[in-house]
C-alpha cells in the first residue's frame, strides 16, 4: 500500500474511532486493516459482507489500542461515536420515485392496501402514493426526522413545494434523488441540481442516486464538485448485506488518496430489496429488518434505512411504523441524513492529548461524550465537563470548549 493510502486510512481510523490526534501513528496501523479499508473505499471489497466487517475490525483494533495505552500510560480516553454515547444510530430516508399512479395501477395492485385506503384511493379522496404527511406524522410523534430525496424529472417540484415547505420548516430534509445519468455525467448532475435549485430556492445538501447507480471512479468526484454535504447511494440492492463492509459515515478518497469533503453515509437496507428482490412475506421482511438492526447495533454502527415514500401504505401500511416503534424502544440516535452528517462533522473536532491531559482544538458539539478507562489508583479530573459512571463504563460529558480531562 502506498504511503498516501496509509495516511488516508489513518485519518479515517482516527475519525471513526474518535481517537486523540496522533496517539496512534500511521505506521502503527496493522497492514490488514489498512488493506481492508483501502480496498473497501475503492469499491473492491473482496466479497460482499453479510456483516459490517470494517467496523468489526476497527472495534477490534480499538480494543488493542486501549489495552496497550492502559499498560503504557494507565489511562485511555476516546470520543463516543454517537450523541450522549448512545450505543448505535439510525438514519431514516425516503426516495420519492412517484407521487401518483393511475386508477388502473391501483386496481392491479389492490391487494397491497387496506380496504379503506383502496376505496378512498379509487374515489380520488386519498392519494395512496403521496405520503409525506403520513410519514412525517409517524416519525414526528416519536421525535424523529428524516430525509426525502426528490427526482427532478418525474413530477413537478414546484407543485409539491407548498406541501413540503411546512415539513422543511419543522426539520425534515429534502435532498436530491439523482436522475438517470447523474452518477457518471457532470452535465446531467448540473441539470438536476439547477432544476432542484430553481424549483425549491435552495441547494440540496444530500443526494441519493436513483436505483443506487454508482461508479467508484466518478460518482463521488461529481458530487464533490457540486458541494453536496453527503451521499447515501452505496448499498446493496438485490440482497441484504454491507457491500462496503461499512455502516458508519466516512470521507471518500480522491484519486490520489486525499480525503474528500463529501461524506458517504452507506445505505444498509431498502424496502424494495425485501419485496422486489427477495420476495419475502411481511413477517419475514420484518424479521430481516430486525436482524440488520441487530448487526449494526453489535458494532455501534449506523442503520441507514431507505423506505420508499410511495410504498408507505403498502402491506396495509403496517411495516414502517413497526420499524419506527422498534427503533424508539432501543437506545438509539435517530436522525435524517443531514442530521447524521452534521453530527459526524461536528464530532470530528480534534481531540488533543498532551501528557496526562485531553482537550479539544475547537468547539465540541453538545451531546459529545468521551469514554474513559484508567488503572486502579489513578485519579481523573474534569474541568467544564462531568464524569458519569454508567453500566457501560465511565463517560465524560463535555460541556464547552474549555473542557479539560486529566488523569494523574
Ligand atoms: Zn429511485
């Protein structure tokens, strides 16, 4: 592996694990970890992983660094991945492929709906494929927000705008659903972005490609040049798994292994995989959703879910609320794409260790916690923060930029 690739991976590892700057040198990274990550971010994971193997490896490496630091220094602190040190996170997203279908289509697929929805749909009293309010209602009453990705060629954004504006004002995100061709053509992407801007008056922060089309040689570069904050297109379509081996966000590499500004939020599961590709029944589908949540929880990762806007009422409209209920019952940070991206960016404020003391080189975000371990006989001292002893170990709450943690 080249030294540029190694330096890139080093940055990614420090950010992902929340390590203090320079505590681990890039030459100290195990070669197999460097190889695994370098090939994953180039889209060359040797085989599609059924588990997030990059995070498994990273977590294993964290244990080694911790053991080594405790032996050498008698203490070790690192940033928690999620706000309030919640054990894992979920990112809720909806692609908006269609907002209406003909009566004929409704009749042909009538078994998907409840009797009530079907009658109201056929009478034209309820739109079965335009579910923004229904989605926001289900999410909002559980305190959640999500992202909708809008196509610019399939329906009129201008007509949709009046119903989307109140949602936007209340924290829901509207990003770009990249139309055909945008994943490998700068021109097509420019067209789509301009249409989006003209119709909505703002630039999209997030993007997801229609059909998850993606070219590792081109797509991130194209998105980067339009200033997207994040992409969430890289995921499996036809099967359940982790094609990148990642569930957590990362900054993709340029051709010469610099870190891009754009953040990739890997997609973990989409509804159409369950029904369209795997042909599952409702309960089997729910079971697989829970299984995937569990895999992500085990590594402290990010469960990014795509549930198509138009499909919310299908299967009687039961499944999406059940998934939300499941997440609400777990200790989980739930947010939209832009919510996750801004947390990840603000968390990347450098943690600096000098001698026995940790501090931040910048402003730590509210909700940031440090994990802390120390040997018997050591004494931690915290300024502008609080030490909390919890079931999951010592957590240090960070109150401001004046924060100091020292262990004597
Ligand atoms: Zn789509």
